[in-house]
C-alpha cells in the first residue's frame, strides 16, 4: 500500500473512531439535530415539492487487483413529492468488474412515511420503501448489494428513526431478491450463488456545529457512524458481512451537502471485491422546485 495513503487512512480511522465515541458522549446535550445519513436513508423525507441532485463516488483497492484503484460513480436525482412520498432515480458507472469504465445499470427507489410522532426538538418516524435495480454485471460473488449496482433485483424494507435534540438514530431492515438471468440459467453452476438476503443498518448521527442557530447561512457539521450488514438466506456458505462506516458531513446554506466517509469490514465470511472503501458525495437541493407557479 502507498505509504502516504496508509498514513492518511490510519489517521482517518483514528479520528472517526474517536468521533464515534464522542458522538454518544454528547448525545445528551439539548439542541437541534440532523439525520441525513451518508450511507443509508432515514424514515424522514426530503422537503416536500423539492428536487435534489446528487453524485456519490467510492474508491477502493480490490482484494485481487494489486494497486489498481476501483471506482464507482453513482449520480441520481431525488423528488420530494409531498411530506409522505419521495422517489430516487439513479445510474451507475464503474471499473469494478473490468479494466475500463462502463455503464453498469440503473436503479429506482421509492419511500412512504406512514408514521410521524413529532414534538419540539424530537420526533419518531417510520417508513416503508421499495426499490428495483438493473445491473449489467454477471454474478461473481455473494455480497448482495442491489443499490450499489452489483446485481439486478428488487428490495423492500422498513425504516424507523428517532431524533432527540442533536442526536438521531435510525434502523433499517430489508429483504433482497437477486433477479439476474443466471438465477434461472440451467447451465450455470447451481448452488454457487445466493439470491436472497436480509440487509440491515443501524445509523447514528450527531450535529456538532453550530452550537446555536442564528441564520441559515451557518455551516452545519455532522458526525455519523453506521453499522451496515447483510445475511444471505438459504445458503450454506458465504453467509454474512458486517461493516462500520464513520463519516463527516458539511451542509452549506441548507441546500448544498458534502459527505466524506470510510467504510471498512468488521467481520465476514463472504468473498468480496473490497473490504474497505472511501466515499465522497455532493448533493444540492432545489427547494420548492415542484410547486406550481400561480
């Protein structure tokens, strides 16, 4: 591994580990909060009648690719239809499965918030979501991650999010079905791949700055730690993985958002393309873009 890269990675890991502990220590301080998780969705929706554009990029060294840096870029557009419904549509480009960058596929995601118990500086919300993905990739491993472009398939799940002052925690569970053509190909080696999984996440977020709001031009700094895992169903080998993903987020003028995170494996028995990755994303939201002009 390149020495400067290794030193930067080690420092970032130490910083994020310290931030994760610091996050829980400060969770009792009463003020406002954020729940804009970089690696997962909360039960809350984006502002109603708004449009958001976002690009997420990941960078990692493959397990068997030497010093080659694998990249995936995932642009998407999101629509806040109203306070209960939101929709995402996105696409993927990467060199994860070959020597050159290719268009990998596309995805569609919809979320319905069906419960909202709101109070001053706190709320509890729940939402249902469903998603579908098309991928050009052939099956070559058992890490099921449809929204990252690894396989074609469908997903459905439930999200619960609790916000209290500066602190927010969210839990997600979903059922995933891989619908790749190889699943029904009689000439394909049977029993080699898993086609079903339960994916889950536990996310915590803390609003670090500002200590006190005075106007919308203030920069928000949020710290996050997310536990991301998956369990393959009806498969006798390569059953699970669990990752931890600490991250830092900056929000400018309440409309532009930058995320930087590092995701690494805690435990797994699955052959994976990579056990750790860097993530950077940028998002910009156009408030009230869907309001009809009078």
